[in-house]
């Protein structure tokens, strides 16, 4: 992995964390409208996986995959516009949070909040690529809790049966809302559950952005060659509650402290400096650029118009 790629991975994680922190602050200040879902601790997954895709591939991110949205070209201004219910957001004021942020021109399938229903949707895209003989890949994400739902098992069975160009990233962040992993399932090796259907699988450290990138890149290449689907289990920790209103008092403090020591950005920062790829000054400059970018995005979103009330029925399916 060359230095340019390693620096790029780090820069996207820094931008993602800076956005996330600003989003949480907006909510605490009463300046946001909708729900706020932090992805703190997930940056290595959303950035590492998102970076592995090609420009013609498609992805269906979840609510903790902000880095993937940014990598695919959805600007911070548009995302903040969505959070503030503005006409400039992807949902044009219809869904004031990180849901409803699809944009097929960027290869982003809109988030289906009834997890894991993005899986069959993404498989449909993968099957279309297969039928048309296009060397394209469809990727999506699911949490540990979503692997207990029927859509997960049905999708994986069909994907393997038809050797679809489908990649699944399982974000094992220890908790399905407030339910710990060991209370969700008897078999807690989520990669093994996917392997039982015939997918190629790998279990990686979800706080190591380079490990995630390598694993997902290999899965994308495999799918593009026609060698079938893959599932990558990325083990991490959700560092805040399910959403901002959830204080996560049910999570043991010592567990959060342990994972704080594995913070994906701080770990990668130390690795880059130890390898002589960047200096502390380079990293400080990167952080400063990210803060300026997000400050500008918030100002632009706050200045943007709300949707015209007369358009309320436009784009509504039912």
C-alpha cells in the first residue's frame, strides 16, 4: 500500500470524524431537526470499504457509513442540508437525518432503515450487473443485529447460489441497539454464519482502516472477476448510543475505555508517523483543513432554503 493511498485513507477518516463531531454538536445546540446517528469508532470501516469500490460500482450504506457517502461524492453541504431539513439535501427536506440519502448518479442506493432490507435491494443491483455482463459490483453493509433477520439469510443464500457480484460488510459493533452480541445469537462468529451459505468470508479488525481496505478490495476484485460474493466481518465498537438521544448506560464503561484505546484514527495516525509517511505538522494541517471544510458546509446548509411546502407530495411513493 503506497504512501499516497495511506494518507488519503487517513484524510477521509479525519473528515468523517470532524463531520460527525460537528453533527453531534449541532444536535446538542438545538440547531438540527432530525435524528442524529454517530459513527464514532466506525470510520475505518466506512472509509476503508468505500475506498475499495470503483467509480461504476454501487453501494447501499447504512446510518454509520458516513465516510462512504463522502467518498462517493456526496458533499458535506448536501448532507448537512439533509440534517437541517433543507431543500438542498438529497431527500429535499423529507428526511432530516442520515436516512434518505440516496443518489444513483453517485452510485448510492438510498438507505433502507428497516435493517437488513438494503441487502435484497443491493443483491438486485448485483444480479442486474450479472445479467447484463457488466464488470460492476454492488456492496452494502449490515450490523450484527441485522444478521438475525430473515432478509440477511435469504439474500446470502441467493447471492451464493447465483454467484452474484455482491459484497457485504458486516459491522460487528457489539450491540444491536441495547442488546449485546452474546444475547443476540448462539454463534457469534458472523463471518462463519455467512460462510455457511457459500460466500467467501474474512474477519478483520474494524478499527484498522488498511486491513478493512485490503479485505474489501480483495472481495470487490473477486466479485468483479465473476468468482462470486463475499462477506467481510469488521469487528469494532459503537462508541456512542444507538442515536444521540441514547446515553448507552447499558454499555460497561470499562468496555468503552478499552475500545477508546483502539481508536481507528489515532491508531492510524501513530502508524503513519512511525513509518515516516507524514509528520505531526502534516496531520495537524489535515485536521485544520477538515475543520474549515465542515465549518463552511454548515454555514452553506444553514443559509440554504427550506423546501417549498407546495412540493410536499412530490416524490412520494404512497
